[in-house]
């Protein structure tokens, strides 16, 4: 009986082995360059040029262009690493939450913590890449290197809220819009807080996270909500009108 031989010829195996080692070398080198770029941006600022970043990494900018194409490619590569770490931190924080509100606070807090750790790197990976200025302005949830990250976070927000609010077509309508709106609020408020100078008017990270969470859960002025107003009593705005007051009795 003839047994098929799946072993490639010796020459082919040697070529495949070299290709595999070369690919591994390139991937390792790319990771090293990303780490170096992240350290350089952290120290030099978000406006650091490719030449500045390369000098801090002890190499030439042509090496960075070879691996990342241009500065936008480097931003994307650094952003993928930073944001994957941020997403893992948020997921770990959410797992210990007992209620949707606690989950929201955990996500907002983890986001602010990671952004505050290195504002320069955060700005570097979230700003628009060169050349985007002439295009239509993207939405806040899809701008810069954060598109995939915030899409995942929107889904993370929607799941506990869907469970909390229950089923029904009106609830699905709310959940369909709310996560993206929430992401816009978190990012806008968080970035304004991040850019604010230290001082008595600037809340600390925990206080800011709690304030944003309250805005997400209760709105900016919950005391203005009237229980008799169907537009506020029913989140989808489809509630039944309030019953007319009973006539006075004699």
C-alpha cells in the first residue's frame, strides 16, 4: 500500500522556514517600533513628527515609513495597541459591576483613567490623520483611531441596558440610539475634562466619572422631569397620555 508523503521537498521546507522566521522578525520589529513611538509621543507630545519619533527610537524615519506607510499608519498602529488595552481594562471593570449603573460608572472610570495616564498618547491616537481636514467631518463616534473601539463599547453598553429595560419594541428603539449618544457624551465631556488645567474647578477623575454616569442615567436636570408628562415618563415618547384629573367632589 502506498502511503502519501506530505513532507515538502527539502528545498521548499528551507524556504518556508526562512519566510516564517522573517515574518516573525518583522512582527517583533513592528511591535518594538510601536512601543518606541508610544514612549516618544508620551515624552515629546502629540505633535511629535516622524523624525522626532524615529530619533527617540534610535533609528531613521525611513524605517517607520517602511513599516507603517505614513504618520496616519503609525497613529493607527499605536491606537490599536492602546485601545485594546483600554478595552480590556473596561471589560475587567464591568465584570465586577452588580447593576447597569455600576457598569456604566466602571466603563467611564476606566476610560478616564486610561486617557489621563498619557494625554499625549490619547490625543495622538484620536486626532484626525493628516489629509482628513478636506473631507466631511466624521461623527464623534467614528473619528480617528477610535472607531472599532467605540463600536465595541457601544455594544457593551447596550447589553446591560437591554437586560435592565426589558423587551418591547419601544425599548429597542431607545437602546438603538442611546449607546451612540452615550459614547458622544462620554468622549466630549472626557476630552474637555482632560484638556482642563488643574485647579479647584476641575473635578478629580472619580468625581468626573460619577458626574458623567449621572448624566447618562438621569439626564442633566432630572428634577425638571414631570411624572405626568408622557414624553418624559416614557423613554420612547410613546406612553399613553396622563389621565385627566378627577372632578372635585362635593
